C-alpha cells in the first residue's frame, strides 16, 4: 500500500481494489478472494460485511494488520495459514503449517465413509489414518452420531491441531487421537474397524518442487512426500489394513488422479479385498479407491 497515502483515506473499497491489483501483478491465485478473506479477517468480519462497510475507513491498527498479511500472501503463503482458519464440510477449523490445508477434494472420501457407516450395523468403528487437521475424522464423526472414531498421525504437532479442532467442534469426547506411524499408533488388542479412511502423503518426491509455491514452499513436506512413485504409504496401508478391518470392513484411500489404477491393482493382487474400485468426485475425476475386506 502506498505509504504516501494517509491511513484515514483507505476505505474498505479502496483497500480491496488496490490489493486485488497488487496480487494480480504478483501472479497470486484468486487475487480478489484473497484480498477479501484477509481484509475480513483483519476487521473481524465476514466477507459479506465488507460490502456493507465499503465506504468505511478501518482503524490504523486494522490497516497495519492487513498490510502485514498482504505481504505474506504476496510471498505465496496460503490464506488459510495467514488467518489460521479453513473451512471443511461446513466446519471452521484451525490450521497451521504443521498440517495440510483441508481441501474440497477430500469430501469425496468423507461422503463415501459416511454412507458406509450409516448403512452398517450398530456401534460402527472408524479409523482415520494420517489425520492431519482431523478434518475427515471430524466430518465423519459429526455426521454419524453413533460412530466411534480413532485417528492417527505421526506428527505430534498435527495431532495438537486436530485436538484443538475436536474441542472447537464439540467432538473431543468422541474421537481418540493417537500418535504413531500409520497402524503403529494402535494397540495390539484394539477391536477391528468397520471403516478405515486414509489421505496419506502421495506426491512423488521429485514432483514436490514443481507444485504451486503455496504447496511446495509452505505445506508440510511430511504430509506430501509419498516417496519415489508416490505409493510408499499407500502400499503399506493396503498391506496392513486387513489386520485391523472387521470382516467386510471398508478401506477408503484418497490418491492422486493418476494413482487410482495402481492402488486398485495393489488391492486386487493382495487377494484379501473384494472388488476394489475407483471412486470419482463430483467433477468425474478419479479421487479415491475403495474395497471391502473379504468376509
């Protein structure tokens, strides 16, 4: 923002227009939306309120906070990390650079899990691997009052965010969060699960640096890096999940669009799964794979 202009001349409308142009010049994705979300956060308002206050002048402190956030966004830091908040499945969740930002893509996995839980028997048990912010575990638990949910992650920092989200959504007493590498977090005598979901790291190592800077420079590599071919964790989940699934239990794994066929093949070659298949999202893109343990 031009320092020669007095702070009192910066109305909400002028701030939005200037910031949109500034982000466009710096090739920031969704420049207008970024400007609106950041300014709304600085003002403690929602985006709609910006347009009812279009001619109002924020306080100098609000403008300075906004200026700081704009500088961070100019360096391609995601808006969600700047504000510390993201929306998923109608829930506002806390996020930090310790967790992936929840994405609408994962709602396909969640919807499949919810359908399976609702169609199952009494006292269903769900396990969410690589839970990160806890978004999938929280959405499933919120949508299925009868479900018992466990969630694991190797990152203690991620689990701290997931636990914070569980408290903010009123679900803390319904989800057991456990730290460990995939199934290693579980005790040896834990009862089997009717549904296991996973959104594991699946980006091939060599491809990470070519991703958008919002992802490559800011999101946690631990949650992105799926090894040489991107299948390192998927292979382990497919191999170990039968030891933790109930008979006819469902395994759901989110993958990259070009990995679903490989994942289906892994399940078929394993021999313990029944009719592995690809699940497409609303845009008809391959989004996840599903298979039931043979009864």
